[in-house]
C-alpha cells in the first residue's frame, strides 16, 4: 500500500484511531525523487483511508531534497508537537561529491554551469579541504533551497531567475570523513548539526580545492538516536 519502507512499533493498520491521534512516530526511507511533502501526503492519505478518519495531523521533522534518499521522521497526531525536538537532533549523512564541475543548485537538480580540470589535486589537498569544513563553520544556504527570504522560499525566486541574497549561518560539522578511491568522485560520511546544508558543504569543498564541486548523491542515515538501521 505504501511505496516506501516504513517502520513503527506495529503494522500501520493495527493502530486504532485513538492511538494515532494520541501520537505516533514513523520512520520512513524516503525514495529518490519524492519530496518530503509527498511522503507526508501519501502517509496521511493511507491513514485516513485505512482508518476512515476525516482529518488528522501529519508532519515531517526535517526536509530531504527530492534527489536525496534516506531517513525521514514523520509525526502523527499529538506527536506533531514534538517536530522541533526531532529537527534539533544531530544528523548523519553519506553520499558523493563530484569534483570538477558546478551547478547553480549545488546538486544535480540544475544543469552544469562550470567545469574545471582536476589535474594536480592530491590526496593531501582533499583531506585538507575536508578538515577545513569540520568544526564550527559559517556557510551560505543554496539559493535553490527552502530558506525564507522576505516571506518567500528562496527556490521560488531562484527558479524565476531572480537575484537571491541568502544570509550565512553558523553550523557545526562534527565529522567529515572522505573516501577518495574513485576520485574525482569523493564519497563521504558527514555528521552535523541542525540547519547544515550538505549541498553547500559540497560547493565549499570544491572552493577549498580552488576548483569546483557539486553534490551528486545524498542519503540521510541517522537523526539523533533514530537510524536507517532500524529499517534493515
């Protein structure tokens, strides 16, 4: 019935309406090209249809981009009041940064706008770049993001070709480990605080190399104590 993996204490159809309204937390493995909003809408529709409920609150605790996969926490009923608590938890991601080309969105949502030679980039350079982006850092969110500027989502203006000015934010990257065995693809594991944009880290990684880079794949593995391992 659901086109994605979901984990809870028991099968979805086994919950009573009272239990759902009292509050349930579901862990979802978001599929590629689905928006977080689509996952929430689908789960809400299935709950309403399965339990013949006309209206119930359902929300997610932290957006994943359409081109990202992985852990999405979905809260139902009174648990939606705890969404901010989940959003504030530490996140862990794995994925791939491709060095030598950039895009306006910092990922593959948009076309390449620049390419660079990667000749001369050494393992030492790559490790230094990752280290420079570890710890308490300042980053600019992508203009193709859900950050609000003057009441509008940044991506709404960016997609219209309008000039978008985003403000920097302070974030913490606790871990930035890389595997360069398939360079110019650089595989990574990143552990970071709330509000960190991995796409921005990918772009900044390229700049730290005096080159360019974009995020070519991303998977969220963990949010606080909640992990994709629960879905295996």
